[in-house]
């Protein structure tokens, strides 16, 4: 991060920790901090007018959170929720505007970040139309599973959690259940107590591609 700013802003940086399922920000909030995600993972989703959610992408290190808000001084346009314990380096938005608004290194870094987000948001807008649920579900399971044992706790596969997952993936609850059962019959995953266990990581990765990267 030393190359991001012309001047050393280390003394203004704070380490913020977010627990699993905690929101870093919610739609239409005023973002007080500019964040560099340095450890963990978070999903970015929209709340639609019909009350459903729609998954856009996942943030991984070193994603920026607050670049759009820094530029236009506006409220947040999406929800960002961590899927595992996540660490972010934060700088007060007010402080950053004072110290870095004319920092050419930082502004170039932000422009590159915004360009990347624009490209990936354009891609995400067509995902639900062009990709079958099998592909979207595979990518989603890989993205939120534990990197060590590839297991996923979904709270006893409760109706609430699966309904939430169906909304994020832009599908119906019944269609999601059928697809999960299909994966189980193909021995790609299995349902065990409070978890979905990934059995065939290679097959899941082939199905997943890079949809939510």
C-alpha cells in the first residue's frame, strides 16, 4: 500500500474487523470510512424493489470499498456483507478527502478500481440471463465455502437461509432445492447435519468458471 499514496498516511489508518455475516455497509448509508479489504471475503448485492436480493460479485483482497463514494460524495449504492471474518484498513473519508483529493497516485489507483468494477458490473448484469443456475450455484458455493475443508455451514439448511440464497442467485426456492438435490445425486456435494460438504471440487470448479470473480 506504500505506492498508493504520494505521502505516508499510515498514521491515519485504522484496522477494522468484521465478523461473518456482518455488513461493512448497507444501501443508502453514508460511508464514514474508505476501506482497503486486506483479509477475508465479502459479497456485494442489491436490494430490488420487489424485496428480493441480487448478488453482484465478491470482494477479495485488495478490493476498495468507498471509491465511488469518495468521488461523488454520495450514499452507498449497494450492500456489502462479509462471508467470513474480514479485516479492512480504514481511513476516515473526511480525512482522506482532505489529504488525498489531489494525490495523483491515489486518484490513478481509484480510476483503475472504478474501471475494474465497471467491467465486472457489466458482466454481472447479464449473469442471471446467460448462465444456468447450476453455474451460478457452483460459483457461489465455492466463493463462500471454507478454503481449508470446503465445507459450508448454512444453519441446518433452513428455509430462511435457502430462501436468502435463492434471492441472491436470482432464482426460486424450489429451483434452488432441485439444483442442490441434483448436485447431491451427482456426488458433487452432500448435505450433512448443518453443512453442505463439497465432494468433487474439480467438477464444481468446472461448473463455476469465474462468474462471481
